């Protein structure tokens, strides 16, 4: 084995959700793979009551932890024991996410290489009925004094880990699991595995550049580290191109998925990276225009090329990447709203009309119809509002601004800032752009997620 240290960790908690529940006990055994180098264990006061059913499992009740230290009081000792170690646990993400969340609440970044002993034993000893700790303890004949107490479970995990890494698998096998299935030899020559391990497990955008600092690829991720690992795990045309041309990796955290999507859109449009295909289109070659000098109601709306000549003559309402897209939009509007097709100078109006014969006389006063169409096509949203979202840290929150009934921009604002007007929100907008796709990204996000809205 390589000369490195592993921290075998186990925790007990008030429940199973790291965003809601808290740690009640923690134990750490530091090993080099052959012998124990140090140990640490303590109860932790979770600053809340412990549910009865949890006490029934762990034996830890509220009275037991009343005088125990709070997490912030043991944080320094924990950092010292975990320093320079690979974080090892049975179902590692459970323990890792709880500890990471505790450190996040203290404003301390927690970022470690991880190894899961469930995956380790499953890959090393296939075919077992179960890879839960109870079954593995029975399989290896390990005596455990108190199951579901942090130190005893940590010690059992250590014994399983030691057996496998000394007698069953080689260091390359362990490396591959630590590196989430990635063979470090497939990385571009300017990158190493620690570059990827150093990326955060948060929402954000990552950039892959060549040795001349030119960005070749921009990607969005809910977990930046996991997504970057995925690029190199499978051999594809994209991964081959990245391997051949990419030399550097950097990233920007966003705090939430929606701002990551919007930042990715902005950066792809701005940088036009060679290895990106989606979202890169810059040219919106067609538009739906309003003709301000149309006689009566005829051909008030026109599908035409998006150019300076048409911009001079008409009022531009909506951009499209193709004539087909613009015609389809008009056609769908005619059908859904049952309007007179003669309002529109487009291919869509040549073969269908859904106003039920009213076009024979034309509208005496078509103002309402025209106003409704302008409103529906120009205004992507019914109202102006702010969407509040998590920020990049606990001191701030992110927001997306809808202004003039379309996407306006996004930015970050301190949690303690009181904002009462749209103008004040606009002062905090960091990224402002008007790509048509942005409205769709916001709408799709709002359909799938509950959002905190402030009306403007």
C-alpha cells in the first residue's frame, strides 16, 4: 500500500437527513492500512432532543448528551485527526454529508477524498447475501460489543477494511474506488487526480481550458467533483477530445441549480467553447415583428429575417433560431387562441384560420386581439418578481430577477440586506443578459421546484 493515512469514521445521529438532523456521537480510527495510528471518540450535544425510536436503536438519549460538547467545540480536534487522511466509512456519503454540513454551518469548507467500505467489500468479495455492516460482521467473525455505537462500529469497519486492503486487493484497486472508478492515467497531461479531488461537491459551473488559457468546454453540475470525474470515466468522443486538448480545470460555485444553469448559458454564449454543442448557437436569424403601419388589421404581424432592415421598419417581438421555429410558434398561437390568421404574414397563415369566419368582415376593432398577442409573445411571464435561492455560503442568498416580464439577470445579496424595490435588487445583479433560452430555463425550474417568490 502507498504511504498514506485512512480515517475510518462512524457517526450516530438524530435521524437520517443531514440537512435536518444532527450528530450525537462520532468516532475516528486513523490507520495506515496495517495498524492503528490514533483514535478519537466523543458524544456530541445535538442541541435538540433525540427521538425515542433513535434511542431504541443507538441507546443514546437526550440526557446522555446534555453535558457533551457541541460540534463546534470538537471541530478543531476532528480536523486534526482527519488531516491528510482519506475519509473511509461504511456507506460513506451518509457520514461524510453529516460532517460536511456541520462544518458548513461553521463556515469551514470540508473537502476530502472518500472511500466506501460497502463498495470496497462488494468489489473485493462478490456474491455475499448483503454488504450491510451486520452481515459483514458475521461473515468475518468480528465481535462487536455495542452495534450502533460510533466507536464499536468504527472498530468493526476498521477490521473489515484492514483485512481487505492487506489480503484481498492491491493498491490500484483501492485507488480506483477512491477516484470514483477513474484510472488516473487517462487524465490530460496538464491535470492530475488531486485537481479533481480539490473541486467542491456543490452546484456550479466548471471550465476546461488548454495551456493557452482558452476555454474549450463549459459544463454545469449539481456536484462539480462528481461531474468532472464522469468526463474521464468512460471513453467517448468528448472525453478523447478533452484528453487531447484540455490542460487545466477551474470552476465557479453558484449555490444552487438554477443559477448554475443560467451561468452555463451565459458562459457558453460568451466564450463559444469548441467542445460545447448545446446552447452555443449565437445567431437568431428570424423574428416575429409587429408592423406599426399595417392598414386595418391585415398582416399586422410578420415573420421575417432578424436584420437591421426589418428592425428599422418593424417592432421586434421575439427571436427564433430558424424560420421554421418562428412559423411554428405563429401556427400554434393561431390554433390555441383561435385568432384570425390574416393578422399574420407568414406561411402559417396561408393555409389555416381559426377565427370561425370573423375574418370575412375583419374585426371592426381588433385592438384587443392585437394587444393580447403582443402581450403573450413579448412578455414571457405574467408579472415581475424575484426568485430567492441558496447562496454560495451562509452569509448570502442568490436571486433571479424577472423584470419587464422576462428574465433580467441574477446575482447574490447578503442575507441581512433589506431590499424593498426592484431598483435596489437590480443593484445586486451580477449577470445580465437576454438570451431567449434563459426564460425557458427559469420556467422549467419553477415547474419542477418550489420557489420562494418576492413580487415586484
